[in-house]
């Protein structure tokens, strides 16, 4: 039995080293494959007779192969904004293009650590190998609702229509104006001062808010009081807000707002320094400054000056590109300069990444060994960031694989020598009979 067990041990060694050679070959062949995870062959001894005395039978060696999925390769930059990699733990949720073609709903979940995505003919972000990026859709206002984190329900293929038009209505205007103090003194002309501010409606149309400042001229002294009237062109020039502004004339706070009284329109918020008017398309918040705020509306000197006027919103624009920020939000960028969140890409985490089932195209599937998945917001919990304009290179090191190739070749030759030696010994045993 001893000689026969030696022969079996040698054969098992040949098989084990052939398996290791196969993993090394796979690693070297994929040394330039983005997102490839290195395969390893691990040897375990097989003991047939564990007694310390008596005849010993060689059990040989057994081999198991694993893929080191939690080992990350280096990241390289690219010029494509939807080339994505994960900087740290976590994996991108994807599905297959064939699953979309079946249109049965409930897309099967696969995971990837990196991928070069671009819109296909239907606008779906897809790799060249047919892997589709998935995410949670955002509401029209750019907010992402809460979705379940332990299921694929809610995940949708990310679709980008590069011919899409969209508008960004104005919801806030910051109004920084200096009013001439001399106009509220006795004997002044009392002429109104007009100011026009463009804003954008819900349909992307250009509208105008007319702001008229009328000084209150007293019989003597100075009133330091103005009436601010706001009209809306989209409402046919109707008055949408009227406010009485009184300015401080003390030494310490001279020229700043002392009080704001609403005649019509929304009330004045003294903390935020804002008033809310209702334009034709909806409410618009107008910031005029808090009481005593030197950076808000002022009444100084004898010069009218629109110091700073800013607003959000923009006219209708055509979608020009999409980008993904580190938190996984897919942001549509329009040629008029505004941006809008359209999806959020979560990152999936499992207790044992190395237990995932390997599939083609550097994708992986959940298995009993990996444990259940959980979808995190990128950058939260154990997950890293989503990095755009980047791809993860192969985790296989050619120099290390060639070193393992040399040792594997030596081990294979040694096992072959064992078989040759056992064969010679058996031949000698046969010759004894002769």
C-alpha cells in the first residue's frame, strides 16, 4: 500500500499543481482586464492514516480555488464621466441587457466593482458587454425617495435621454439694494425708483418681477421709510406683494433695516430676512436681509444702487451630459448651466465578498456563502465613494504571477519525479520474481 499510496500522492500533486497553473494562466491573461479579481489555488493535505506508528499511507493533496474579490486594484482616470469605480468597499448594482429585453420586471441583481458605462440606443447606461447600471429614480424636484435597502425593489435601469429638454423655475431671489437716504428727507421729490428682475417660470419662459420703491416724504425731518411694491408680469402686472420698509438712523446701525411691515403678500421672516410672494407659477422667496444686517437692503448716502441681485433657475436647456458624484447621485447637466439629480446609485455590501459567485464580465452574484446584501448610500456605513472618470485596473500582478509560475513548475516536476521513481520501484519489485 505504501508504494501505491506514493503513486496516488504524486498524481494528486500533479492535479493540484495543474489547477494552480490554470489560475495563474487566468490571472496573467486578465492582467489588463479592468475590474478583474485574482484567482488563487489553495492546497490542503489529505491524511489517510494519522497513526504515528505502523505503516504510513500517503494521502496526497487537495486543492480548492477562490477568487479574492475584496482585493482592490489600482484606479486609473479616464475621459468618460460614466466610467465608474468604487473607492473602498461596496459594489455597483447592475443587471443584464437581456433581462431588460425580456421586460418581465424584477431585474436579476449582479454586482460589479467597476464598469465603463455609456448610453445605448435607448439611452440605458450599459457596458460594451451588456451590463446595465441600476439606481433609484429621483423625483422631479431632484430628491430621492426612501427605498427598501434589502431588496432590489425600486432599482431601475438608469436611462439618460440626451435629447431631453428641461427647465429650472426660479424659486429664490436675493435682492441687495441701496436706497438713497436723501429721498426720504423733507423737501425731496418723492419720485419712485423702479427695478426689473428677470425670473423663469415653470415652463422655462422668461418673466419679470417689477419692484418699485416709493419714499415717504415727511413735512419735516426724515422718515427713513419706503414702500416696496412687487408686480408680476406673468400675472398681468398684478401686485403680488407690498411692504413698508423702515431703516435705522442710529449711529451704530445707521442705514440697516429697522422693520418690515407686510401690507400684502407673504409675511416677513425676521430670522431669514425673506418674504414670500406668490407669482403666477408658484411661490418665490425674496431675500431682502434681516433687521440690522449690513449685507441686506440698506439706505445710505444719496445714490440708488442694485448692489447684488442673484437668483436660481434658468431657461429651458438641452441635456448635454451626466455625471456621478461621490455619493452616487447621477446628475444631469444641461447646456444652460443648471443641473438636476435624476438617479442615485447605491452600493451593495455583503458580509463575505469572497463568497460571491463569479460570473462573466467581472460581475458577481449573491450566494449562501456571501451572505445577504444591503444597499447603502455611497460613503455611508462600510462603503466607499463612487468615483467617476475612473476605472479599476486588474488586481493581478504579473510579476507575482510569474514567480508563482516558476514555483508551480518546480512542484509539478517534483511530483512527476515521484511518479517516475515509484514506477522504477515497482519495476524492481516485478524483477524480483524473475
